[in-house]
């Protein structure tokens, strides 16, 4: 049995930084949005998402 190992070059920081910043901004937006949204809006969003996935909710 022969095992091969893939050689992967690490990405430089300049290539990873935009993805990290975007992820941080997106996560902050979700936390801020959930923190300031009304309970009815959050319930409706979760309810619609469950129906979109085909899951029962009631």
C-alpha cells in the first residue's frame, strides 16, 4: 500500500486577511442584528427558515 501526501503551500497573510476581516464584520453584523431585532422579527425569521428547510414547526 502506497500513501501519498499532498503538498500544500501555506497562504500568505495578505491572502487570508480579507477573508478574516469579512468574517469578523459579518459575525458582528449578525450579533448586532440579533441583539437589536424585535422578538417577533426573530421568531418570524426562524419560522420561515424552518419551513424553507422542510422542517415542521407546529
